C-alpha cells in the first residue's frame, strides 16, 4: 500500500496507519467506552482517563484551523490509535471505541510537524530520535503529528522514530515517519 502523499495546498493528508514492529508479536485491539465531550477523530492517538474511558490525548484541546497545535504534558500516557471518531456527547456506557493499543509490538505512521515547513523535513530527523506529539487541524480534519525535534522535557517525548520511508526525498516537508510509543509512556506499560 503506498504511503500517503506530501504536504500540499495547506493541508496534511491524513495518515491513520499502523503495523507490527519488525520481529515483534501481533497488534491488539480493545474496545473502551468514550468519555463525555471528546473530539478525537479516527486515526488519532488517544489516552484513557481514570474511569477507563477514551479521551483526547492529554490535556490538549482542539487546535485551530491550519498548522496550529497544542502539546502534551509530561505525565500523559498514550493508549493507542482510535479506530473510530468520538461522538462528542455524554459519556458512553458501552465499549464503543476500538483502539489499536500502543505496545512495544506496534508502530504508528505520523506526520512530522513544525510551525516552519523547512524545519519539518525528512532530513531533520533520524531513526532513534525521540519526538513530541501534537494535534493538527486542517479544515476540520484533526490528526496526531509528531515534532521534528525532541522537547527539552523528556517525558513530553512520547514516541521514538523507528523508520524513515525511503520513497521520500530528504527535503519533503511534513513527511510521514514510523514511530513507536516509548514503553514507559504507554497506558498499558509496554504490554
């Protein structure tokens, strides 16, 4: 399956993709109830509140249109990738949100992000780099993206880059990269 296209016309093509890591076991999907007033979309990375309900990742709120974002905080943990969008209503009493769990076996395909496009190029990252997560909103299409440079507060760096696609040029802006959620920052603790 070809990888999603490059940035163009002010939008980032959405990239809800995951795979099992090389040499790892399979992925796992679990269903969880949705917390009240959530706005995550299919393909976004999400968290879990203390009541066991799926929430927008961290304390971030919906970003404004375009290349705007809000960062996570050091204590936030990542549950995985939502395979359904939030209903944005009252809390659910049924397990209505399927989630690909963030484990040591799973990698997610996320776009690199920086306010300056020339600072979000494939040449700006290396395999093994830690990265911070953000939400990007392009015309109402919200997605999880990752930074091209780690945060100075290590706990904010939720993911590590595991692969840079070889079908992209070094100067592609906002390219996708494969990442894995760091074990200590997974909601389920590296299962």
